[in-house]
C-alpha cells in the first residue's frame, strides 16, 4: 500500500472501531425494540469494518493507530445530544464513507485492498437508507421552521466534514484517482439525496 493510503486507512479504521455503546443506549431508550436490535447489528457491522481494515493494514505490514483528532471531534459532536443528532452526525460520516470506500475499491490497484473496500462499501450502501428511515420518522411531526433550521445546521456539519476529509485525506484520495473537488462534489450530491429521503 502507498504510504499516504496507509495513513488514510489507519484514520478511517479508528473511526470504524468505536464500541457503539452510546448509540445502542439511545436506541434502546427510544422504546422501539426492533430498531434497538437493528442498531446493534449496525454497530456490529461498523466494528467488522474496523476488523477488516485492521487486517488489511496488517497484510501490508502496518499497524493500526489508537486515536486520531478527527475521530475524537466526531465522537464528541454526535454524543452531544439525543438520538436524532447522533444519527445526523453518523449520516454525514456514512455519506463520506460511500465515496471514500468506492475510491478504495476502484483506485488502489491492489486486489486485496479493492476487495476490502468493496465489502465495506456494500454495507455502507445499506446504512444510509437505514438512517434515513429513522430520521424520517424522527422529523415527521416537526414544524417546517424547525426542519429548515435543522437542515441548515446539518449541511454546515457536512461541509465541515468535507473540508476535514479533503485536507486530511486529500493526498490519499488523489493516489486513489479522486481529486479533492471531485470528492467534495460527489459527497454533496450523495448527501443531498440522503437529506431528501430523511425529510420526505
């Protein structure tokens, strides 16, 4: 693996490795047993992503890292309030992941890296509609003015995340065949679709 791609994968691996206890607790407090069970499965898939990325790094003779500042900021933000905010912040990460893992699948030039990227991407493609469905229920009874404020704040978080990823992972994305502007443009398009589904 190219060294810049290694550093990028290490940072994504940290982001995938959380225990999900906070999300599971909030899902259980929501009082929907089926949703709580689904949330536990979601967390298990995310932890499996961390495992796959860890094995990929090991196959390249590289170690995982214990922490990264971008993950710490992300965790604090999504834990700041209730389930809705947690899901909104998670959705930002999932949409970014859609484009990132597609780049890893298609641009690495390595069969193993491409396979791992493809496996994770297949999961992420199901995670986005899963979160959209729950957010649609959460915002269903909200007044229009509150939806407008929420949507504006959500886009602000997304744009901040895009700025961080393009700066922190820009060199790796370029090695994977995706320019910073292309990455940003495609994440914005994916997020627009997700927002439309969440507020339908």
